[in-house]
């Protein structure tokens, strides 16, 4: 795969375009916003989403999706999780038969409660699918700092081709066939990162954060097993690795949102201050609903959903978690 399309001009899409360029691929990025396209083509940067980071001159962008896809041997779909279905419906008439898609969003669709591969499978059933997840802050990836991720597909040959297309010494993809496990890990960790941010914002200490990460991992595994995933997946990069990063990194949008809420900020005002999507907000409602559908106990995820979407005061959320009955690990 030496010619790749990147669908999405946000921070993560731009970072992955840089990854593909460093790996030797010819890259065309599609973005809706003409300002993003002009900045990439003329100034070799994306100041709206990755300020201060230079892009290679070879990374090109367009507002015409047909131009981005023309001649591509695979397309990286890097749009927010809640928009994936709509974007794929828009792209479907343009996609050549059999063009592989690498899904790079982390979330669960609200309403349908489907993972990203389940959404894509319904909208573009003829497209071979893989997913990319793992501990990967966009700004660090764009700068070429060492990063390891997971590429998962039920088609092992496709996963190997994508690893070869994107892998470098500084961007190391590991293989998996557990697509659902990789997706559940990437979705749930964003919800847990909001909880950890609240703990930090409330000044509750590192012990409390460690407890949340550990018990949150247990919730993640329970949901994954109920969906048919492999428990071992959650001990890897797309589970524990991504969870630890997102719950501790100041760069994490989900963690930053939690910190702001923990310090008393208004949710709507906090959203107004950022252009980037905070995936964990919508995903919290989807994860909580999916857990109820599958009869899976997820008290942390449910508490985050209650704060974000059901008006629960943060102190009530914390008190409810601290007063839960004692149990065996």
C-alpha cells in the first residue's frame, strides 16, 4: 500500500497523514473545512488542530472526497465516532469495490450502540475493515515521538498490509484479530479518563486515580467479554496501555474535561472553549446504555453518564462510588 487516503482533517487525521508520509506512502487528506485544507497545502501545518507542528510538504489535502480516494489502496477513516455512519454513507458511492478501510475513531455510536466496525459493516458491507487504537496522543505522533498502537482485523493479511504501510521505527503497530476487544478498549477508556479527571480536579489524590484506573479496567473487561472479546486484549496497548495514558496525560481532551468539571466548570462553557470533539462525552451515554442492555455492571461509566447527561452533581457521583458495597476483586 503506497497510496493512502486519510478522511478527516482533525488532529488525529493530520497526525496519521504524517505517519503515512514518513512510512513512504503518498498521502491525500480530505477535510470539510477549506481553511484546514489551505493551511496544509500552503503552509504545511494545521494550526486549528495541531498548532505549532510542521507537516511534510508531501502531505496534501483537498475538500473533494473523490480526489482524496482516487487511486488510493486503502483509506484511513479518521472522523469522530458519532459522525462515522454519516460520513461513510456520503463516501459509499465514491469507494471502489474492495477498498480497505482502517477505522481510527474511538467510540460507540449512540442510539444504535454499535462499535465503529459494526457501523461500517452495516453501511459499507463490501469494504474490508480494520481498526486502529492504542495509546497515541495526536500531537506526539505528529512530532514523530515513539508510539505503539494496535491494528486489528479479522482479515490477518489486511492487518499485516496496514502494518507494513504505516509502521516505522517511531510508529510501531502491533497485530490483533480481536477487533471488538480493541474497539471496546478504545471507547471505554475515554469515559474512564473523564472520571479520573474529575478526581484530579477535586484534589482527591493519586491513590483515588489508581483505584479508578484499576476498577475501570475491570469494567472494560466485563463489557468486552459480554460482547465476545478476548480478555487478553485488554491487557495490551488498546486496553491497559490506552487507559493509563488517557487517564494520566494532561494532553488528553477527555481527562482535561474531567479536570475542568471537577474544579466546578460548566459543561457547556467547557465545550465552547475547544474545537476538538471530546469523544468520551457521547460515548459515556452509549457505554452505560450498552452495559444495561448486556446486564454488565459498570458503576464508574454509569456515574460519568449520570453527571454528563442526567444532571447528577459531581459530589453525589463521588459519594455514590465511595459508598458501594465491599466486594472481592
